[in-house]
C-alpha cells in the first residue's frame, strides 16, 4: 500500500483569533499548532510533505524547517481550494493519493491518519473525506448525503439553509484524494459563495458530478479533528493536550497529586518517582529527573533538573539547570542562565540570573546573585547581594571555593573573592579579596547614652526604671 503525500494548509491569518500572530503559530501546550500536525504526519509515515504558507510565511517556514518538507506560497489567500491550487506543482503528475489537512487541527493523531488511509484503500475510493458527528456543529461545513447515504456535497455554514444547518455530520477538513482527480477537479471550483472564496469543500460535489463515489469516513474520535478558529477552541485544545501529557507522565511513573491542576507541556520529560503537587506549570523544553519533589505554585520553563531535586512552594525558574540533590525555594526566582550544581541550596526569596552556583554551595535566604560565579562549598549569608549593574553595564562577581560570605554583604562588581576567604557581615566589598583572608568593611559601632526625654520611652517609663 503506497503511502500518500501530504499537503498542509497553513496560509490563513486566523482572523477569528484576533491576533497579530498567524493562526498555525499559536501555541497549544507549548508547541505551535502546526508542529503537532507535522509530528502526526511523520508518525503516520506519509511520503513527501508540503506546507502551504502565506501569512507570516517566513516564521511558518522556519518553524518546520527542521523537517524534510517542501513549501508552496499562497498570496493572497483566497480560500482553501486556492491554497491547494498554489501547491499544484507538488502533486501534479503524482501517481498516488494526496492527503490534505489543515494546520489548525493540533489534536490529530497518527493512528487516525493511518485509519483514514486504510479506509480509503478498503473502499477503493478516489476521494475520501473525514467527517465527524458533533452535538454542536456550529462553524463547520455540513456533510450532505443523499437518501442512500452517499456523500453528495459539503455546504459551509454561511451558505447553508436552515435545514442543512441542523445536520450534525461535519467536514473535518481532512481529505484523501488521488492526485489525478484533484488536479482535474480544482480548476472547476469557483468563488460563487457567501465568502467569495474558493472552497476546497466543493471538490466533493464536483467529484460526484464526475460519477466518482465520495467516501465519508466518520472519525471514531471526533475530538482529534477539532479545527481551531477561536480562543475558546484554542483553550479547549490545550486542555485536551495537557490531559494527554498528564496521562503519559503517570504511565511513566510520575505521581501527580491532583492531576487536573498540573500543566505539563508537550516537550516535558519527567523521571519516575517524582512527585508533583497541585498547581504546577511545567512548560517549554523541560527535563526533570527522577525522585524529585515539585511543590505547589511552581512554574518551570525550559529547565533541566537533575534527580532528587526539591523545588519548594512558589518558585519560578526559566532556562535554569539544577544538579542532583539540590533544593530550590520556597519562593525562589531563577532567571535565565542560572546554573546550580549538585547538593546545592537556593533558598527563600533568592533571585539568581546568569549565575553559576557550585556543588554544595548555599544561598539560603533573601539574596540576589546576578552575573556571578560561585565555586563549591560556598556559604552566602542572608541578605547578601551582588551589585552587578552601574546603570550602563553589567559586571561579574567571582566567589571562589570554600568562601564564607557573611550576612547582608554587598559585592560591588567587578570583584573577586579568593578561595577560602571570609567576608564580615554587613560589609560593602568594592575591591578584590585575596585567598584565605578576612575582609570587613563597616563603620565601627559607637554607643551614646540617651538623655531623659530622648528616645521612644515615655518619661513615666523612664521614671520607673
Ligand atoms: C474549513 C472547511 C470547513 C470545515 C473546517 C474544518 C472550507 C471552505 N471549509 O473551514 O468545511 O468544516 O475547515 O475545520 O474549506 N487556509 C489557507 N489559505 C486560505 C484559507 C485557509 O491556507 O486561503 C488554511 C488555514 O490556514 C487553515 C485551513 O486552511 O489552516 C482551514 O482554513 P479555515 O479558514 O480555518 O477554514 P474553516 O472556516 O475552519
Ligand atoms: Ca478551521
């Protein structure tokens, strides 16, 4: 059985989303819609793939440029049949079938594509259209069958009569057609309809006119063919994909204490025996190891987290790497390029950015480390901050292995603290400190007695004492 070649229509703007970003680039659970369609096609094992681009063509091309795909340009965009026409050179002269689908159906799965191909061959059809039976068919083209049950035509909602609108069988926008039939019917399609567009759906009536039987393949799982036109549909698709991702994590041995409240994007990998509390968002390209604990209110984006890491309540981290056995939070903020070694600790109200914190080092409370390189087994006291910015430029702070930085220290960068040195609490460090030294910079404490009537105590209280 020869595999079909595939055409993805992705040139439309997506007016109904009311967005500056074109429709197929909108993300659903961490991936642009079009990427899901691409993946499903690859898994289904189709032959060549062509994407019809138009709106924001460059961005769409670059999204799928990693795949072995061809492109066709459609400009201006005058409807779905016009889009297929724009890709004529892709299927012209091809001996087999063309699978046509839309870039706005991110829920589609490889199994369903394979099922369609099997049905198309089993029925020996020249044109198969995938249909679905929906309780609420609003917005879709309706599939009109004749009294014998064969598909006769598809009518778009805007062109439909009231009686036709009551029909629950809809066109999913996925078709399998011989390249030959497609090429011969396309030129007959006109734009005589409510939207003044060239409708691909007219292919069906044209095929019937030609005496071809059109097979309507009713999808087993209509959810998979939902076309995303509105923000509400976008949200629904995202929740379905998050649910698929949760199920996959749980099958892989991850505990989700309250699954419905965890949002794992599609490129997230989590190791077994990790426990995820309620209310956690894990997005982008994130990998979390095994035996970790991720507490509530945590947001993790594009991070690489080792094994046995604890991420405590209310932490946010982005583009960070955390080594095995470390503890982060509660309420920590790891900004991009934070790299925490093994068995290290970033505690509550600690913010890091472009910072390397070595193995076994600790910044346990109320600290800012920006543009900072911290060696191993360093202790950074409560309230310490790097002063990395002079209003124009950023500078680096280096703290070498085994240093002890007292509480409430300001490290005015660029500055380097030598190995094994100690910085006294409350110091403002503006110059490098050599190894094995104690640096203290603070005014000596002075004590003056208060006279009667000075200070906060009332004179009555003073009288008693
Ligand atoms: C289309 C079908 C409708 C079906 C529905 C399924 C037509 C006329 N209607 O309607 O019967 O029920 O899909 O979801 O085909 N596109 C282009 N170039 C264009 C226009 C659209 O590439 O000139 C692309 C879009 O980027 C999108 C896809 O084609 O990925 C479908 O277009 P859309 O406008 O969403 O069609 P629907 O109104 O949903
Ligand atoms: Ca659509």
